[in-house]
């Protein structure tokens, strides 16, 4: 009897940090849980009052250049930015069997810029409408883990005494 696979996980990477004016690379991490994952779909939500996504597509591949996918050959990846909703919709899938499989690790990295006028201590990064599909076309059990970006807004000035002779 084969070992039963556990739930797959799609998570916003941990340990993120940026200050106003900085860019932050946000990894979307996949752990397959032992499943043969051949497709993924999800949305990343963020607060546009705190973070900015450059939606330009200089290389004309149909998706914003601020998104980098980390995929095996043979998979199609799309990304559409819905600016009015501060939402980035992403889909990864194979076009013909045998479908290439996704592996544990970063599925995509999204580069966001912290707005200079940001005044909050942290901002949420939320995944929604997430689903995974197997190489047999079955929906897979999935756990989603959201993340945050701490945004230090205070600066400190340290004054040291100066002794001169």
C-alpha cells in the first residue's frame, strides 16, 4: 500500500522586510505534499496604498515584468494585474500530456515597491482562489498561508557626545 500524500501548501514566503521606497521580492512557495501537481491557479492581494506593482510588460510576453515564474519546461504561465482590486491573478498549467510536474520551492516571485508615503507597521499579502490540479485532472487538497511585509516607518537619530582637545 502506497503512503498517503499530505496536503499541498501554497504560501507567501516568510522573512520579508522592506522600508519605504524599497522593493521587496515576494516568493510564492509551493510544497506539493507528495502529490503530482501539474497546474496551479491563485490570486495575490496587497494594499495598493502601501505597495506598488509595476505592471509594465517591456518584453511583450503578456505578463508584467515584475513577475518571475520558476517552472519546468512545458508549462504555460499567465499573470494578470487587476489594479482596481489590487489583485494579481496567476495561472500555471501544461498544455498537452504528459503534463510536466511542479516541484517544491518557489512557484513565482513578485517584485513590489513599498510606497515612500507608507505609514503602517506592516502590510498583508493574501492568497485567494487558490487551487492545484494533478496530472490526472483531479483537484488536490491545499492549505494556503498568507504573509506580511513589515514596514518600519520610524527612523532614529543617535547623537553621540564629541570630545575635542
